C-alpha cells in the first residue's frame, strides 16, 4: 500500500535525531486514515521482508490489517520510535522482533516510553491480549526480579531471535536447503568462492551462509524473502510465529 509506505516514511522522519513535529502530525493523520492499530518494529529491511513474506504465506496482508512492519534503521533507534508511536505519542499498539544481543536496548526503550517493566499486578498489554500474572517458564510473578527480561519483553509484544532473523531461518531450513536456494539464484559459485576465503575456514557452513548473505547490499532482504518462501510452515521459527500471532485479530 502506497499510503502505508508514506506512513513509514513519516515515522522515520518523526523518530529521527532531529525530531520533525510536522512528521509527527503526519504520522497521526495517516495512522487515523489508514486504521493503524499496531506497529511492528524491526531492526532493518530484511526483517520486514521476512515478516511480510511469512504473513503472505498465511494469506495475510499486514498493511491492510493495520499492523504495518516498520524498519527502524537499527535497534538503537527503538526508544525514539516507541516514544513517537506508544502511549507518550500516538497511542498505538507496538510489537516487534529483536536480536538476542540487543535485548537491553529494547528493554530500556520500553521503560523510557512508559511501557515497562511490567509489575506483577499489571494486566495491560501492547498490541492486544491480557498479560499473564506468572511466567510459564519459571512460575515467577510477572515483572518480578526472578522473571527473565526476555520474558518481560515477550509479554510486551517483543520477541527475541536467538542470534538474529537470518540465523533463525538458516536453522529452520537447514544448511542444505539454504544452499539450494543460493544455487537457484545462480550464486552457488559465488558462495563456494566465499567459503574458500581464509577468514571463513574456522566457521561452520551455517555461519558461512549467514556471513554470505550480508556481503552485498540488498542480499539480506532478498534471501530473507526467498528463505521464507522455501520454509515448511510447520518449522516456522518461534519468534516469527509468535509475533504474527500477536498481530492477528
């Protein structure tokens, strides 16, 4: 949807280092006209490509549903996006996907935007659904010191990838299937040459595949889309499946 693309552009301007009040007003106007209810925040365009492709495989259009995926241009921008879009700004629901190593950025961003940490008595939610008062993994009261921070973030709608999204997809498909996709894209020879580089000799084939996808501009987004289309939906990585479920209904 072209208008949703303009909404994303307005969000990027509003959340930029030089805040643009006119962009905030445009975000509000477009969100109201387009029926935006939950914004899905991701680090970059490859994450956006993967989520939109996965939604399409389930017969869903996140833009049309009012749950656009918005790339932030890096996880360090999460705080500004949450302040613009969340309760201190437009009052929209927010959810997202993040890499395990970046959880502290997301946790701090939620806190600064008035969205966390969640206390044991809080039954509020971000993007729909009631929060549980205890975690399934530990039985600890929600929001208590005993509850892992990633569990707090998941209840607030933010789901963690073990390393990153590409790693999740490579593990879900397996190295052989990923290499078959690369061959189908006529890049098998390039990958085999890449594997011969001295820096790659100590890495596993999965690590080599991961590095290969990031070597050229646009390659990560292209392969994110392709790998999702090759994916057996029964093996969908848990964080992607949970995030899509979060935006449904």
